[in-house]
C-alpha cells in the first residue's frame, strides 16, 4: 500500500499543487491501497503510449486503461520534472496525497479517445470526460496522506483486507462480480450460476459507487438492494459484499479487462463477464468484452473469465435461460425488460414483474422514491 504512515504538517507539504476532482481523488486512493496494482502512481508518457497501443505497461504487464492526472496550461507552467507536488481536493481544499513529477506531456486527445473508446463521439460519457479533463498530463508515483470521506467507507475494504477475509473463510477460489446497477433476477442468475460453473468457494459482490451516467442507479440504492439480497436470500457464508470507490469509464472491452484485473488484486480467482460488460449505448458489440479476453494468455491475466451472454426468462421452462444454452428457443416465449422500461415502471410506483426483479427489491426502490430519496442519477 502506498499510504503514508506519518502525519504531515501543513508547513511540510509541497507548495506546488494540482487541484483534483472527486474522480481523480478516487483514482489516487485506489492506486494507493493496491486496487490498481501494479500502478504506483499516474501514468508517465511512456506507460500511457504503451497502454493505449498495446494494452500493456512499458514493463510488459497487462494493463488496458490509462489512469492519468491532468491539469491546465496555467498550472503546468509552474511545474517541472523532479518537482514534488501536493494533490489538493477541490471540494475541501485539503491535501490528500503528494506526488513526484516524473513526466509532463501533451497528447492529441481526440486521436487517443478513438484508440481507448473506439470512438471520439462526445455522446459517449467516457469520451466526454476524457475530452473535458485538462490538456496536460502529469505522471509519477503518489503517496496517500488521508482517505477520502464517504458514506460507504464501511464497505470500502482494501485488497489486503478482502484477501484476509477470503483466507479466514477458507475460500481458495473466489468469483467476482462488477456492477453499477441494483440487482435483478438475471444478475442473480449469473451470479449463482457463475459460482457453480467456476466451482468457487465464494462470491465477491463489488458494485462501484463513483460517478455514473444519467439514468443509472445511485450508489445508496445499489448497496441497499444487495444488503437485502444477502439478508433475505443469499447464503451469507458464501457471499461478501464490498463497494469499489471508482467511477464508470464506459470503455467497453478495455474496461472489461480492467474490472477483472482489479478484482484479481482483491483476491478473486474468477470473474463474471456479462453481455456488453461495461459498455454503453451501441458503441460496442455485445460480445466485444468476451472476445478481448482471448487476446491474452490465461496464465498472464491471472484471473479466469466466466462469460455469460444474454439471459432471459422462459415462459416454456418457467426459469431463466442462458441464450447460448438454448439457441432454438422460440422468441415469443422469451421475456425481457430493458433498463429504461424498468426505470419508467419504478418511477410510476409500480412493482416490476417478479420474474424480472424480486418484489422485495422493487418495493425497496419504490419506497425510496416515495420518501424523496435520489434513486437515479440526473
């Protein structure tokens, strides 16, 4: 862990500084606690180009997404390679980390958005954020001085903590699940089916709680939905729920690899990869996030993907069916509800069909809406 063990007085902190937003602060923290291992800081120019072109760090280690610190031209003029700087969170003006500046560089962001996201279309939320951040990139190792405040800190376990819990429970094989949504029956199906298919000892539920796009579920209701599942339905001895303080990058196949490697750092041996995993809109093929895993040797990845295609409810079988397991199933006997349809039904105060979402989860969401709580991202 790149976390400081000593208190710094304000007078000891570097005077040069970069002001960072919440998403960058989340990256700082995840680098420091080991979630983004082997990263020890924000990417230098050498690593950035290597990751974008080869999906590997300059050392050759697999890493698919740039994790970068940016700033504007005015701040960049105050910095030089070799400086030690403070990273100051704009919301409270406190220094959360210090950083050694190893690299200062500028790129053609539109050109590299195409390489990272397969598009430079500004309707893509990942591209939009990438284009909105500063034009100058600052690379170097960081040292975390304090953790960020969060209402979900109880759930934000570090990789060393989850690995210890897995060991204490005797879980030698663990399957991880990444999500930015409340739980519905299809997700429930692939979680339990994934646990069986992988022959794992435990299921690691790891929803992200950082910023998402409009229409996504807020973090609070996601956590509560999984709490309800564990309290009422899931075997407590086989499930661990934590939250991951990062944000959706909507980078499709590249982010699928990223989400798997992060869960490897938390101690998972297997990882569930759903249809259109970490995608958005129609920017990626629904199976692109499956195919990208085939570009790397299993031994080198260090985590086994458990792939699921579309899951639907069958009126014939009165059960959930993995599409690839029943390719000739009649279309008129398949039931689906889109995320947009589900939101519209819930906003009207109506329960979703029991085959789509458990009544207890639908009721939880509807009650939250009635109480005036924010359930969906604006």
